[in-house]
């Protein structure tokens, strides 16, 4: 029996440089997910502004055939079930150094909370909230890089590449989920306190 041939270095390099994609059906419509190598590189709602910008030629596959796609689908399942996902795939969005600084700041916005463009500008040492807004709008990985959590300086629901109705849905879903989580935590603490008091009274 002949030994199985090992993949050549050139073949493995080509696989790592190839972009794979799959589609995901969400409550807000179809989502396109793209990955290269071991990282997620794009996630867009169908029809959104800058849809699949810069993605180039891709190979459609099933999530089971690509680890970062599979991990992202699991993340989305958990997200749309109303839970804050615990694990996140590796992210490698393609952009300018300034855009990447803005996107990294977006990733630090806590679940269920919002910030303004001005606050992000101040955080990264930028004098132009408008420039920050432009970078936010070009975010290639929606949801996992939560650009929907950015509001206008007066708290207004400003532009979102995926559409304002989707932005409103996402913010309300996260807010409701956070309230429910906090209530559950308070209930658990109350239950523990009651059990502790009962235990003390029996001694």
C-alpha cells in the first residue's frame, strides 16, 4: 500500500491565503461570513453598505469545512438566542492602521452598553469624531466588532451600515439580555442568602 502523500508547503500556503465563505440565516436576514487561514475576516448583512468590500475571489464552503466559520456560526447562534457569547473566533479585519485602532476600541465596548463617536475619538487620541465615524462605517466584521453600539453625541441612533432598524433591534436585544442577566444574578444571590440564613437557624 502506498503511503498517503503529504500536502506540499505551496499547497498549505495557498489554502491559508484562500478566502472561504458561507451564509448564515439570522432573525435580521441573511449574513455572509468570510474567513482566511485561522481567522474571521468579514461578516456582513446582505445588502448592507460596503457589503463584502475587498473580499475578492472566495470559495463557498460549509461551516464544518472551515474552523473560523464554524466558530462564528456557533457565536451567532448564541448571540441571537439572547446570550452574550463567551468564546470568540480570532479576528483579522483588513484595513488601515487608523481603522484598526478604531475597530479595536469598538471591541472594548461592553455588552448592552453604548458610547459616542467622540468618546472613541478621545480614547484613541483622535481629534476628529468624523474620522472615527468613517472608520466605524467601514468595519468589515459586524456584530463581533460591535459598531452598532456607537451612537451620536446626543444619544441619537445615527447611521449603521446594516441599517437603523437592525441597529435598534441589536441594541434592544442586548439591553434586555443584560437586564435579565442582572436580575437572574440578583435572584441567585437572594436564594443563596436565604439558604445560608436557614442553615444558620438550624444550628
